[in-house]
């Protein structure tokens, strides 16, 4: 099993954020809407991207990856089913539901099922497609969707689900008339999907606000070129890494306003942050301070994906920081591993109370999920000694070139095969 060996110590240097994993997946699903060639640039080489390409190929597309560019020729779609093995490779494969239905009038797939973050229901996705006229039948974990035509309607989400908003936006491109999504997710990735849909010729407005309107015009859609927005969670992770290690780091190709909540927490923690268009720099030479209570919320609130990396930083702060996880039910699985490194954290339901300690120690720890794994890397940079991190498949889902990037920042890190 491959492991990372990381020695703690200060960092210094400049790295560049990759394209956002969470943007690429819905955009790749949306390539099914046209019968043409789409070119998606700024794509990192990540396991989830490769899984999405496998799904596209299974459906009959030609999909290639080379040097950060994905080319999808979706003229030859022949199938409407996604086998369970492919669904299981990537929980977010549910994003293909709306796209396959829009393209073929049917979709057969299994429920993505629970994951390390909890049960992760898809009721909002299914209810929305139903209200647009899709017929759904379920047999155990298998879902069949049929819709000879979808009809635009008003959909009010009971929670601003990112995936449900994206699925509706994609399916609504094939609907007759206007679909309005109220209480839509406002995450920047929604705006990025909107940008790609518009480049294809779709009539979509309001992406990034709580009301998104889609006027279906499937016949007009054509292939398009799109550059994926920078990954705000990857950026936040490297900024947390620098905050923990001390020193300075600049992340280029970052969008400061996408990370406002994280930047404000890091500056409370004692970091000096300067943001200019396209780059964020962070310096930390003073001791870390605790942060006011951190509550994860839909965007523009504090992102759940940055909760665990920031928690690692707070383990070394001179005081107590309280974290409340409001988005996913099971998102403190990194806490037990941080405790092995000497962190003092108590959990009560959705609340984690972090009592800062003077020192963390190198230990053998394992990634329990993607962002929890990133939190261990962040913690390792603030330890005395060497930390060995195993179960890297989780981290590999979201962080391309992690070893190279940290090496560029002066970190003593090796990955054993
Ligand atoms: C996306 C991101 C993930 C991020 C999350 C919240 C991708 C590929 N993943 O996940 O990294 O952490 O947004 O910012 O973009 N829910 C329901 N019913 C549904 C759908 C969601 O109850 O039908 C619940 C979920 O269980 C969860 C909450 O809503 O508790 C948020 O989920 P959602 O916003 O849909 O997250 P994802 O799109 O799965």
C-alpha cells in the first residue's frame, strides 16, 4: 500500500491551483447534451475525472484525456444505463442522471449509496426530475427514469443541494419551456456549469444566485470549449498547510472571493493574507490563535470541504475553537487520526471542540475520506518528526500532484510505492 512520509517544518514558495474537481464532473456529464465535440481544459488528472470518462465511453462517447484537456465527442451515444461498478467508483456519478435522461429519454442506474460522509440521499434530485415529468421506478437500489419529454416547471429545493441544482440545470436544457430553481445552491461551481452550458448555446441565467432559470433548447446545443474554474478547496487546503507549517505560500490561479470564509478564518488564526486578482498569498510567522466558532454552511458560508483542513490548523492554536458540521452527518472521521498525532479534540454530535496543544507528533495515520486525508497532510506539516499517511486513494481523488506541490514548497515529503 503506498504511503506518504512527511516531515513537519516551514514552507515557502508558489504553486498553482488545478481546475476544480467539483466543476469538472457536472461539466463532463453535461457534454452529453450536445451531439458534437466539447473541449474542456484545465482538468487535473484525478481518479474521479477518469471515472467520469469511463462512464462517458460506456454510454458511447469518445472521451480522451491529454495534458489537462478532456475532449468528448458525444455524437455516438448508444446507451442509457450506467453499470453498478461504474456508479460505485464515484459517488457523484448521480450527476449523470439528468444528463442521460435529457439525451436519451431514459436512464437506468443504481443508487450511488452511502459513502464515508454518511447516507447521502438523492431524494431532491429524484423529486425534481419527477416534477419535470420523468417517471421513476425503483427496484432495490436500481433506479429507472423515463421521460419522452420533460416539461419546465418551478422547483423549490428544501435545501440548496449542489448536486441537485446541477442535475436540474442539465436536465432542464432538454425540457419544453422554462424551469426555475428556487433556493438553488450558489456555489461557484454552479456558475462554472452555467458558463459551459451557455457556451453550448443553452439559455441559462441566475447561476450563482438562489434562483436559476433554464429555458430548454436542446436542439440548438452544440459542442463548446470551456476552461474549468480553479479549485477553491485545493487552494484552501494549501493555505491551511502554510498556516500550519508557518512560512509563506502563494497560490496562483486562485479566486480570492471564492475563499472569503476560509481567508477570514485563517486571518483570525494569525495569518497575514494578501489577495490580488488571480492569486492568494499567506504568511504566518506568529503563533496560531483560535478562531471564532466555525459553522459549515452552503456557499458563501464556510465550506464543509475545508472544515477538516482548518481543524488541523486549530489543533496548534493557543486556545479553543469550536466546529459545527451542518452539511454532512459523518464528517469528523479525521479526528481519531489527529488524536494519534497528539491533538486534543472532543466530539459531541455535530460539534467538535478543539483544544489547542503546544506540539503534535509524527505518527502512522490513515485517510478516512478525501478532505479528512488532506487534513492529515496539513497536520503533518505542523508536527515534530515524520508522519506516515496511508490509504491514499481518498486523497488521490481530489489532489493532483500533491507530492510535487509540497516538494516545491520545500516540504520533505516522499511517496513510497
Ligand atoms: C457537493 C460536492 C462536495 C461538497 C458538497 C457541499 C461535488 C462533486 N461534491 O456534493 O464536495 O462537500 O457539495 O458543498 O460537487 N441532500 C439530501 N438530498 C439530496 C441531495 C442532498 O438530503 O437529494 C443532503 C446531503 O445528504 C447533504 C446536503 O444535502 O447533507 C448537501 O449535499 P449536496 O449539496 O447535494 O452535496 P453534493 O452535491 O453531494
